[in-house]
C-alpha cells in the first residue's frame, strides 16, 4: 500500500513539475489552455490525478481553472505584481521587526547556515533547489516572530503567488543578490536592530517585484518599437 502511495505521489509531482516548467520556460503562455487529454495520454493515467494537480497549480498561481473551459495559464498584470510584493514587504517586514528581539543566537546561526547553503546553490544555478531553501530562510524568522496568525497569513499569500516568486529568482544574478541581502538581514538580527531588520526585509521583497515589473515594461516597449518599425 505504501509503495502505491509513493508511486502516486511521484507521478503527481512529475505532472506538477512538467506543467510548472512549461509555464516558466514560456512553452505554455498566459491564456493558453492546458489540455487534460494530452497529459493523460503522456503519463498513461486517468484524468483524476491531473485534475488534482490542476487544483494545486491553481492555488500556486500557475493556472486558472474555469468551468466549461478547463485550465488556462494564469496571467499577472504589473498591478498584480506590485500589489503582491507591497503586501509581502509589509507583512514580512513586520515579522522581521518582531522576531529581532525573540530569535535565539542558535536560530540566527541557523539562518547563517541556510544562507551559506543558498550561496552554494546559487553558484550551481539550481533555481528550483534555491527556491525551496530560500523559503526555509524566510520561514524561520517569520515563525520567530511568535505570531501564528501572521505566519499562516504569509504562508497562504506566498503559496498563491509562488509562480511570481520563482520568476523573480530566475532573473540573472537575482539568486546571488538574494544571498547578499540575507547577509545584511542576519547582521541586523545579530545587532538586535528591529528598525534595520524591518527595512532590509521590506527592501528585499520590493526588489523582487521591481525586477519583474521592469522586465515586463521593457518587453512591452520592445514590442511597441518593433511594431512601429514595420
């Protein structure tokens, strides 16, 4: 029974990663339909586990599941990006400020160890692995704020916009810069400086949104310019 469950989970993860990768690489574009029959044929399975995967991907911001239309690749506007990162910066900044006086020396040392691991992963260029470890860095100090409702609220927000966060980390040099930003945050925690910790965490979040908005603006300007040349 256990082997069957593990096999099912492995297959489910393969479906999830296949769709995530296709969206992040641009093979599946915003508004494009993700066809159940094709995935069912590709993996040799029924549509039930595919629909389960669709529901998870919808909760992560990759898909929009519309009745009678099926699953479409979700679209995010510059306004969506700006609003998400604005809320993220406020909530995580507040968590950092509260955690500053509550984190133990052992927990701060653990943050440093996690960041060193992130440095290694950034050099390898493994964005997916970096994303998972990066989450554990932020989760540690958010939990350290001692506010369970705040932790749950941030966790739900981050899950819903997972796609944006992954896209931000995929930008050239973004992983390395994230490691440098973490170093400054750790220093603020060691100095027990709540104002500095809050400011640095807010800056970290705001920059994550800025790189996405700037890219979208540049792409739109390039397309407009191309159109004028025709």
